[in-house]
């Protein structure tokens, strides 16, 4: 596995990859969720490039940039074992040299939910991912369902800026009790960790009501909200049901819906979501509805 830290080296290395390339952009502290993206990329491409870069431009000043979990040694061992061909580990100065002034902004979708709460966040994501696409020139890029809004924003960017990249969306990987894997889960103490599983239980309850025929987004939302409200450790930020292609209100109740939850549990703010009907939460369903497949 080649480790690369400069842009010149990455460009050079990319020239020698003469078949299909899958890119898995990450911020490190890799868990089984990342490894499943890499495994899928490995299966679908001839070469796999992973990037590890804690992107300062997607953190607000009060967020956890400094304390974001880091484990480079552990990450490299996992990537080696997963059969990754090339890992790109740039420094902030390599990505954003003195005088950096260009940003990529997607309108509208970025103003809702996560974008409303974290105003600069998506601009940081689209800027860094467009740079990574330009550098790695992948055929496919792999993202997790957990950050569903990020995926839909990136899909819009790929479409609008004509990046020749397929966005593949892989299902959220969960702990045994349903908690979505996230690098930030390490911040949870034992009691918070127990409560955190309720995010998934809230989605499941809504999913079960949907399976029984309930289609009213407001009723489905209330069912999920009640599960979260029954635990005093959980500070619910939002439970929202949206049209997955626009992140706006659901118009046709028979079309797929996306239910999203965000909550502060102790130090971390955790996210989770699922498509309804539940059967769509597969790589194929997710990539069709949220990605470019
Ligand atoms: O999802 C993430 O880990 C990040 O937002 C990404 C896509 C690597 C961009 O920094």
C-alpha cells in the first residue's frame, strides 16, 4: 500500500492506475462502517484509493476539530489489511495552501436540517470532495448512508459540475443494538451509549408503522419522536421526514421517504436515518435513491 502526502505524488501515482478506480474519502478513526465502504470499493473497482483528511473547513469554530478522534497507526494497519492500493494523507496546508480562495457551494439542500444547524459545513464538504475528485479522478466514490444529506448534496455537485464520478451509497453499519457506527461514538460514556441505541429504535418504530400502512409523515415523525423523548439523556435536535431527492416536504406519500434523526447525547451529536419503505436500505436502493446509480 502506497502512502502519499503531496499532490504531486498523488497525481503521479494516479497516472499509473490504468483501470477503474474507487475512492473512499474519510476523516480517519476508521471503523467497520468505513471498512464496508472499502470492501465494496474493492469489489467494484480495480484499484482503491482511500483519503484520510480531517477537513478543517467543514468544522465550525465551536465544533470538535481539535478533539476529533485520530488513530493514524491503527487506520493504516486496517487499510493495509483491507487491500487498499493507495492512501492519501495530506496536511491542511497541502489541501489549503496560503492564499486559498475558491469554494464550491450547493444551494438549497444545504440550507435545511444539518445545513441550517451547521452553516459552513456543507461548503467545506463540497470544496474538499471536489478537490479530492480532481486529484484522484475516481470512477466511483463511496459514501455511507448515515450522512444521507451529505450524499445528496454531493450528488447535486457531481451533476451540476459534470464530475464523471458515480456516487455509491452503502448501508449504515450498526453495533449489535442498532447504534450506527460513527467515529464520534467513542465520546459516549456507558449510560449515554445505552441511550444512543434509541436513535435506531425510533427509526424502527416509524418503519414498523410504515409497514403496517401508515403514510402520514407527521404521524410517523411523532412515533419516532416519542421514542427519543422517553429517554431524558437524549436531547433531540430534530426528527424529520423528507422527500429524499430534495430534502423538502414529502409530496406523494406513496413515494419513498427518508426519516432522519439528530440528537445530542452527552458530548457527541449523533445522526441516523433510514429510507421508507425499509426494504430500500440496501446498497442498490440507497444508491438509486440518494446516489447517482
Ligand atoms: O463523511 C466524511 O467523513 C467527510 O465529510 C468527508 C466526505 C470525508 C469529507 O471530508
